[in-house]
C-alpha cells in the first residue's frame, strides 16, 4: 500500500510542487506510473511475486539518485521530494521482499522436514 501511494505521489508531485521546466517531471511521472502498475499487479497476484518488490526497490533507488545523476532538479523541493520518496520506496520494497523471501525459506524448510 505504501509503495502504491508513493507511486501515485510521484505522478502527482510535479503538478502539486510546481516542478520547474525540466526532465524531473517526466522522470517522476514515468517512474511513478510504473511503480503504481507493479504495486497493483503485486497485490493482485495471489502468492505475491518477490521480483516486483525488487523492481520497486530499484526504481526507488533510482528516484533517490536521479536528481544528482541527471542534474535535472533546479529546485530544492524537487531534490528533497525525490530523495525522500525514493528512500521510502526502497526501504518499503526491500522490507516486503525480505519478508516474502524469508517466509518462503521457512516454508520450504518446514516442507522438507515434514517429508522426512
């Protein structure tokens, strides 16, 4: 849910924060849209796919560093927004991914023990 909300915010932020004319608005809109789609698909898939969490974590990391790599953020509010939202995406996604992978590990070990 947090990941989807962060994606929606990335789509809306350029309008709300009045980004200056730059590639930041396009980049945030594109990343936000992908994050929302991946989050919705991840929520709909019955067992959850850990790779969706990895994708959103990578997109979050990219969002955090993109103002510095692309040098497209002239406004301090744009830089702060992208770094904070990127960190939220990355931490949330990695936390979910970790819980899904560790859960599979325990379930797998339990299944092996029950077969013995």
